[in-house]
C-alpha cells in the first residue's frame, strides 16, 4: 500500500457515543478496551473507579481486509484521534478476533509448546508474520493460545509503552461473559451464540461450567441452525432443555432470529455485562451487540 493510498483512507465511525465531560486528564484513571478483526475496530473506555463504561466507538469496514489494511486504519484512527493517541492509559486491553485460537487445560499446559498447540488446532504451521500469545483463564482452568499479526503487536506495544497492556483472544471475554450471565439465569444449561458476518462463536455451559467453545462459519440461517443442533446432539443435549442467549450482529426482527425461534423455544436476546455500569449515553446502545468488547474489561489475566 502506497503513501497516496494511505492518505485516501477515510475513517468514519459507524457509531460514536460518549460522555462529553470526559477529557484527557481522566485517561490515566481509565482502561481502554480495543477489539480488532478483519472487518472492524472497536473501542470503549471504562472508568476504573466505578467500573463505568463512558465512551464507545465502532468502525466497520465494507469488506474484510488483510492485516496490512487493518493496520493502516488502526494507525489512522489512533494518530488522528486526540483521545486514542494518548499512551498514558491506566490499562489497555486488546481482544483479537481471529480463527486462530486453542483452549488448553491448565494441568497439561506447557508454555514451551504454545506454537505446537496452535498449529495442531489450525492443522497448518503458524505464519511467520504472526506472533503466538497466550493468557490464563482461571474461571475455566485453562489457557487461551492465539496469534496476532506481528505488525499489529509491535505497533501496539510501542504505542502504549507507558500503559499496562494485555492481549486476549475474543473468545476469552465471550467465555467470561457467558459464564457470568449463566450465573444470573435460573437454568441448568445455557447456550450462548455470538454472531458476526459469516461466523459465529458457540459457547455451551452447564451448571455454570464451560462445556464447549468453538467458532463456526455459516452462510445461511438454516445452515447455522443445523450446526447448533448437530453440536448439541453430539453433546447429548436437546434444544428443549436449554436457554439460548444470542449476542452480536442479530436483532429480534432479523431472519436469523426468526429461524432460530422455530427450533429453540427458550430463545432470548442477551444483554451487556451487568458487572459494568454505563453512562447514560452508553446505556442507550444495544449491549448484546458489544458483548465481546465490554467483557474484554472483565477478563482476568
């Protein structure tokens, strides 16, 4: 990508809401949460003092980009934004949304083998331009192993060098959020589904314990329903025996929701994490759509 191409990139947020009283003096007292993938970059700010989400910005791309395309937009957003350009946040927590991840039980985890774990999950070598990372998920006694483009990692580490920075795979905040949500419902089994364009993450919990977490590709609502029913059948779980909570790119009026309702009598749109508080501005947005981003604040590392 040439310099002239870089200059032509126009970055306009799909959504921007925030507390107008927020200013740069508050940055050292706040955590910046970032979600990045090939189709979007999202940010939210949480005031640590009272765990209140006070700002959110969402940048969606018209098509999936390669890692260089995402990187150019990431840089442009940060360098052109007075708030994001600061490197003095109290914490920066970054969730990488990708297909490359693997949950490894803590009792067999070996940090010297993280690349092998990921290559086994991928069925292919980890590309040389990817850096393998991992972090612990105590709530499920496991480690989440994943990769991030070296291009992104090096730039973020340098840009936020004065902040406490942590990287996660997006499945970790989704697991945290699903298990916490499970505890708030009087149900033995809960299936949580987080939808994106062409993909969804399926999390099955029973008795507040994680049973399954996996990511699937789909093209039609009927195909998605089949995948969920087949997965549940493999686990010997009937759809009448559970509650299905849906998050992400879905609405109660959508074709996807309508198709799911034919097979899952206990279907419900999920909500944002109740552990967080929300400013009046952030409280007006649909919390289920930003379930992964909000829960990135709550992941223990």
